[in-house]
């Protein structure tokens, strides 16, 4: 620790610590861009979790853990002679200035909607495809929503809610037709189309489908935990309960707004 202990550290210290770790720590030396991918995803979700819990101390800590990831990747890239963290910051600054001409240039944008519209317009101009820039590894519902929004920006979209609703019914019927045929491949295909149509429906209703499903997951966890609690309080094993009895606990949880 000699020479490294300080009352307060800076970004420059972080860069130097990362350099030292890559040289002297067996685990850090072993890491690659690919081996670190899972940590980037995990840390991102831990930041989101802290925000949703309104735990600001945890958010400070989790943002630090997330910040480690670009520092780590940039250090690996620097060792490979590709780029360093200063190049990353330089590129980001240039992009922000270019895409905010209403702040750093002569263009005007008086509302957040105008800013977003101009931002999207510039991104389309910079990219080869309208759909470019939607990460392949996003959660599927989130990816579907982003793809739909990008297509919508150039006019490829439903005209109104009624059309979207009809599309959902159409996909529902096609899904059940596939189920009746028993063709697993076709069932999966039609189920995917149905989910995609439901994301469109959520978009027109101004609902975030990913967030809606996460909230449903949380409700399930809380209500199932209530069922577990009732089973434990009874002193009997799970197998002694019928599904109807367990369902009564579930309904009880719903009545209590759990």
C-alpha cells in the first residue's frame, strides 16, 4: 500500500491503479474484452437496481463499479496498441458537441422533443442503416422496442392504435393455429411475432414493455414469497398442499395488494 494510500483519489489515480493491477494482479492480467462482458452487464443492472431502490449510497458505489468496466477495457485496448481511455473521452466529447448544436453551435431547439428529433436525425445521417446502433445483446423486449422506434423515425410504422390492436389479434390467432398443429418450430416463430406485436402495442400505449415485465416479475416474487411464508407458518411440507390451497394463499396476497 506504500505510496498508494491517499485521502481522496482522482481519475488519474484510477488510471494508474488499473495499470498497476494489469501488471501485478494474476486475475486482472488474465482478463480480456470477452471475459469482462458479463461483468459489464451485471454492473449495469446493479446500478439500475440502486436507482429503483432510491439507495443513493449504493448508487455511488455501483456507479464506481460500472466505471471500472470502461477503464478496464480501455487499459486492455491500450496494451494492444488500439486506443486508450483518453481517446474514448476525446471521441465522446466530439460526439456530444456535434450532436448538440443548439448548445455548442447556432442551431435552435426549444424543447426536449426538438432536441431528441435532431439527435435522431444526425444519428441516421451518420449511420449506414436506420436500424444500426441497436445492440444485439440487449434484453429482447428492449431491443424490439428500440428497433420499432428507429423504423418509426423514418415513417415505417402503424398509423394508429386500432391497427396495432388488430395486428395483436392476428398474431394471437396465428400463434394458436400453430399450437393446434403442434409444430414446435412454428409455435416458437409465431410466439415471437406475438411478443413483437405486443411490444408495438405497449409503445402506442406509451408503456415501457421491459419495465412492465420487470414489475410483473417483482409482483410474482412478492406474492410467491407470501405463499412460501404461509406454507412455513403451517409447519407442513409443500407436498401436503393442493394447488387449490396454494392458490388461495396467492389470492390472499393479491387482496392485500402484495
